[in-house]
């Protein structure tokens, strides 16, 4: 009762304090508005405020809030405001007097409008394109899109595809119809033509100017795109780029700069088929523009950058195959790359090939068929060649090919190992490894052979996932058998389930819990591996980056992979304890002697196997941990 009264008094006192604060805040706000607003309007009049009659005593709303037609149509509410006396000099005495008058006055009854601040209207800064003879100024917008360098791998072809308009349907086919023109882009003019990619997508090509673009634009965007092309060509001529060469091509694409922003950006890149590379008219900034290096660290040598640009070049040739390439020479180069990768796969377990043995054999068969179509201009053959060449040159870029620090084995890092000792992480990892029978450490070593320098080698990734599937499937079978054994053990007449406090019953229940946990985790991991395990290298990289982006890094994923094995081992240990307890509880001396001797022999064999296989390497790990602690000390 006493506590209730005390709480009520406190709440009442709190309400009084809030009411006092509210009254004080209202009075201060009234004083501030009444004093400062007239001086604020006076300053506006001195600068750019519209002219009005200073002899009048009121200011009409029309004079107060007249807004130019080029700006927003803001209007004040229909009220009369007291006109400030601009011809009187404000002194400290008059200020004090006005303050006293304000304190004695009442709160104004009219709403206080927000004053409009006239500003000098400045036209928006626009960058007009250079005047060229073919530019259509009538269709050009007032502003020119911002020129943004981008790469061939960033062409938005597979995202945000247009939908079919079901309102347009053909009800009949005219008689004698034998010509079927493509009318999906009726606004095409000049030298533009619609081309069909072997995958089926439609893209546009200007043969006279050697320009490619996507066919996802409309009539209004086409005029803007044409102006951007002329501007880029004019800039290229000023920088001494020979656009008359048939081996120089331009790719442009319009896109919005930001969500909700009306300004468009013109993404572009040039192609040099002789040099087999991309280039731009602006400096390509890795921090602001598209990351053409895919986040790879230590990229500085121009010969190394060339591999990245050449992989982008082959992506361009795959996306826009309408070009006459030296196909016999490229087929010969591709065949040499495939043959070397096949030999490396056969003779080495750490091959850097982006394809496995079966895939390389199929590629060799395709190359034999490509030789038959080596002459001529076949877009299908161009796409096939370009796709395979892209994968090989992308692998060269990620492996620092041609540099002294080149990667020679797929499981070796090219960076300096981070030897910083973190006591908290090391201690937690050591404790988890000991509790989970060093299963996380084993999986961590396998992961580090696959996830090298945050890069994925596709054949090794597939083999890694196959081994995981085999391990988890076997653990699922073992867990199912052990679960049946545990339940059968509880049905033995010698085991009295009614005695729930018995040690044998408790450890049996613990064994069932751990076995069930191992079974559930194994099933979940198998399902997850079926969904993400056999994805492409890019998808696998995104998945591993997401899973390892924690405080413990790759160790967290390794711990998850080792949980089924560790829980199965704990379930077996608890089951062995339950059996030994029931055996030792009520048996003869002869029985105890035979059981103890058998347990000793089996335990010796288990530890002998562990010591011979060095599976745990306990003493080695303890030595490393102690050495790290002593070296990290003061």
C-alpha cells in the first residue's frame, strides 16, 4: 500500500514538472517569434524583398508571398501581418521596451506563416554536346547525360527484361504473306539495324559508325542516345582515336544515375579488336566506377591489367558477335589452352584450369567442329569461342599470370600470410576444436584449399562439395542406426525406465539428443549443399563471402560443417557410458574382469590409431598455442 502511494505521488510530481516545462517553452517561443520575425522580414526588404508601401500599416498577403512563375506556387494564408517600422533604429532601450510589451501582451490569434525568401534564380548548369552535322537538335533534351565508363560484363541484358504486351495481338495472318520484318523497333532510322543474338535477344548495330547498344530503349531515348554517340565520337577525334578503322567499336547504354533521379547517364566503352582490349575516353576510377578488377587486391602491373581487360573483351564478343574475327588463329590459340589445361588436370591435383577433365574433353570436341566453320561470319561460332576464351583469360588474371608472384598451385595464396595473433579468437577456436573432436580444424583446412584469396576454382569447388555430400550422407546413415540402437537399449528389461534419476537412463537420453541433433544438422546441410553447392564460381563466391563475413571468418563455416560428425561422436560416447554403467552396476567379478580388459584393449587401439594418423595433433597444437602466447607477450 505504501509503495502504491509513493508511486502515485511521483507520477503527480512528474506531471507538474512537465506542465511547467510546457508553459515555459510556449512563452519563450512566443517571445522569440514576436521579436525575431519582424527583424527577419526587415532584412529581406533591404535585400531582395518585393517593393511595397512603407507608409501603410499592414502588408497584404499578395505582396508578402508573390512567387515568380518559374518557381513553386507557394501562397500564404489570407491574414494581415503587422508591418515592421524599417525607418526606426533599433537600440538596446527600444529592445528592452519591446520585450516588456511582448511579455505583457497575449498570444497572437492568427497563424504565423512561413515567409518566402526570394532568391536570384540561376539557370541549371548544362553541358551542351559539341555541334555536329548529323545531330538532331530538335529531339535533343535540355541536358546531356553524364558519360560514365563501364565494362562489358556490366551490360544490363539479363536484368529488368521488358515484358510482353498482351494488349497487342494478331487476329489474322494476311494472305500471301511471305515477308516477316521485325517491327519491334519501328523508330530505327539511318544506318541502324536490328540484330538477333544466338541466345535470342535483340540488339542494335550501326554499321557506319560501328556502334552497339541494347534494344530496350524507346523513341524518345533513341534521340538522346544518338546525341551521346556523336558527342563521344567527337571527343574521340580530339584525342586522336582513329574511328575510321573497322577494328574500333563503341558500345553505349543509357541508364539512370540513381533511384528517383531524372538525370540519365550514358555508359560506354570502346573496343579495339587488334589489341583485344577495352578503352575509354575518361580515366577509369576503381573507387567510383565499375570495379573491373572484381575486388582483386594488388593489381598494379599493366600486363596484369591487360588480362582483365582482355577477359572483358571476350565478354563483349560474346554479347555482340556481329564482327569478322580471325577465327582460324583464335581457334588454334583456344585449342592450345585446352590441351595444356587437360594435361595439367591429368598430372596435377592442384591444377589452375577453370574446367575439369570431362568438360575439357567436351570443349576439344567442340573445337574440332568449330574448325569446319572457321571461315565466314557465323555469330554462333563467335559466341562459343568468346565464352571459352573469357574463362581462360579470367583465370589468368586471378592467378597473376606473367608476374613473378604468379600462382602456380590452386591451393596456394599469393599474398603474405596474416600472422597477427588474436588471443580471444584463438582461445575460442581451440576450445571449440577440442569439444568437437577437431572436426572444424579439418574442414577449415579443406576450405582454405578451395577458398584461396577469396577466389573460387570451379573444379575444386565441385569436388569439395561432392566430398561434403558423401560425408554428410554417411553420417546421416550412422545417426539413424545409432538412434535405433539407443531406443532399443531403453527397451531392454534390465534397464528400468521408471528410475529416471539413474545415470544410465540420463546418459542414454543425452545420446539420443546428440544423435538426433546430428541427424537434423546433416539433413539441413545436405539440403543447403544441393541448393548452393553446385552453383557457378560467381554464385559460390557470393555464398562464401556471405557465410564467412563474420568475426570468426572461415572458421565459423568450418565449425558448422563439423557439427554432424562431432554430435555423432558425443552420442556414441554417451551410449558407451550407458552400457558400461549397466554392466558395472550388477555383474560378477569374472564379468567385470573380461569387460574391463576388453575396454582397455579397444581404448589402446583407438588411441594408437589417433596417434598414428595424427588426426588431432594435440601436442603440436598445444606447442603452437603456447609459443604464440609467449611471443605475443610483452
